[in-house]
């Protein structure tokens, strides 16, 4: 059961000169966009994206998608979140008020030795 993979068929870019094929390029795409790859790997992926139209388009789409998502997250602060933050701040203020008004732990005791004799 020897399955020697010497030559592969299929794939949009049937060029065996590259070490990176489409599968690998797509798998590494996210890391590539995140800048998590080392220089060698990055160049390999970059070359493939350049040569292979299919992977190049996928990478472009992914990059654009990320930008859209990032912009949306920056623009919009959900009203519900604002409400929760405001409520939390109010609750915190109330709690501090109660603590000050209530019985303070340990009054001012300056040298009160009345036991131990
Ligand atoms: Zn490709």
C-alpha cells in the first residue's frame, strides 16, 4: 500500500514549480493575512496568490471582508452595551455610597488595651 505522490493532477494552477499548492495557500491564508507567517512562508504564499488567479481572488475577498468587519465594529457601539455600562456605573456609585454611610469596619481605636492582664 504504497502511495507515492510524485505528480498531481487537478487544481486550477497545475504548476509543480511552487512548493505551495492551492490547498496549502488557502489553509495558510488566514495566517498570511494576520501576519503570523515567517518570511519564507509569506513569500511562498504571496507568490502563489500572485500566480494563481483563483487563490488571489480568494485572498483579496478575505482581506476586504476583514476590513469591512473591522470598520463596522469600530463604527457601531450597540445601545444595549451603552445601557449596561451606564447601569454598571450607577450600581457601583450606589454601592460606594452605601459603604460610606453604613458601619465602617474598625473604628478609630488608638491604644485601647483593656484586656490581657
Ligand atoms: Zn492556487
